C-alpha cells in the first residue's frame, strides 16, 4: 500500500466517523422522551393536586360565609331554638345543608343559648361531608328595664 492510499483510507474513515456521530441514536431519543414523559406526568399530578386544594379551600370559605349568614339571621330574627333545625339553602352559587342544634349546658341561665352550626355542600342531591362546624351563642332579648 502506498502512502496516498493510506491517506485516502484515513480520510474516508474520518468521514465515516463524523457521519456516524451526527444526530442522536434511536435509543437516546427514546430515553429523552421517557424522561420528558415522567416530568409531564409529575407536573400534571402537581397541578391537579393544587387545583383540588384550591377548590377545597374555596368550598370551606363559602361554607363559613353560609354559617355566618345563618348565625346573623338567627340573631336578627331573635330566634330561640327548641329543637334541631335542618335547612337546605342556595347561597354562594351552590346548594348547602345547614344543621342548627341548640346545645344544653349547665351554665345557661335562660337568656343565653349555645348553638352548634354545621354546613355541608349538597352535590348530586346528597349532602357531603361537613366543611364548617362552628359553635355560637344566641342571647334572648330581655327587653328594656325602666
């Protein structure tokens, strides 16, 4: 073999190596796609969890508003409860079940009535788990004394 032939073979070998090293192999592309798929699934799960958390917080906040509105209504109407009362109301763009229960205590002196208010959203016609559970006090109007 002559030197010219060896040089030509070396040049062809370099070209073959360069052509072989350009781009990615199918295996490298598949690994990259698998990594991207795992990242996309993780991001999707994180965003779904965030959306559920925000929805739960919104439901609890609206439920708290409903409970406070019921309490204000009882106080304005000067209602004195003798038994538990269950109501279904539409408020804050949703349906709610409100359970108002009078509480008996030893310290009650006839003009103070502790009450318990529970609020649950109604979904598909049935009440779900309570989202708000508060205790409050109603005061009986004793009138004015001269």
